[in-house]
């Protein structure tokens, strides 16, 4: 039996560049290797996509598509910070601001 990574439920809106043009979708669940999207039309297995997440562009491949739901595989895998962004994790690592001083440990905040 193959290990399946934990999927985090979310409702994160993204813009997706597809072979049919740019479309709006919502990420329903996410992990480092892939995600489930809702709202894409005309997707087929092995289509290449590009998700626009804030200022980043993430490449992906369609693994399955039924109706308006699509399962994608990220190529390459995304980082834990990107997963945290897509699942609206509030205690995710924040980028250090220039000139700011702070503690790196949660206990010190």
C-alpha cells in the first residue's frame, strides 16, 4: 500500500493558466505534491497548468479531472511555506522585514 500525504482543507482562490487560457479556480485541498482544484473547465489528464499564487508561479500537471474538479501534481514539489500560504495558516513563517528585530521562537513572541 502506498503512503498518501496528509491533505489540508482550504478554500484559496487562484488564477490558473491552462491550455484554454486563464481561468479562476479555488484550491480545495493541498499538500506538497499536489492539490484538488474546483472551477476549471475543459481539463484533461496530462494537461500542463501554471498556478499564480501571490507573486509566485507554480507549474503542475493534471492527474485527473471530473466535472469542475481537477487533481493536479506539482512539478517540482512546492515548499512547506507555499503550502502554509495556500491553506491560510496564520502561524506560518513570515519573511523578516528589513530593519526589524524579533525572536525566531514562538515561545519568545
